[in-house]
C-alpha cells in the first residue's frame, strides 16, 4: 500500500516537473518569436520610411 502511495507521489512530482519545464520552454519560445517578429516589423518600417524619404 505504501508502494502505491509512493508511486502516486513520484508521478505527481514528475508531472509537476514536466509541466514547469514545458511552460518555461514555451515562454522562452514565445518571447523569442515575439522579439523576432518585432525586430522584423521595425526593420520593414525603417525600409518603408527610407523609401518615402528618398
């Protein structure tokens, strides 16, 4: 009976660990994607401004 309890505890611990890892990975990916998108937008806007000026 204690073995089943320990197994459930270990499973819960592993699940929490995996969830935290996945969340961290997802947030890192999302921030990287957002920064890339923002820099692309800024560069394209600068190009447009340069063309209108020139």
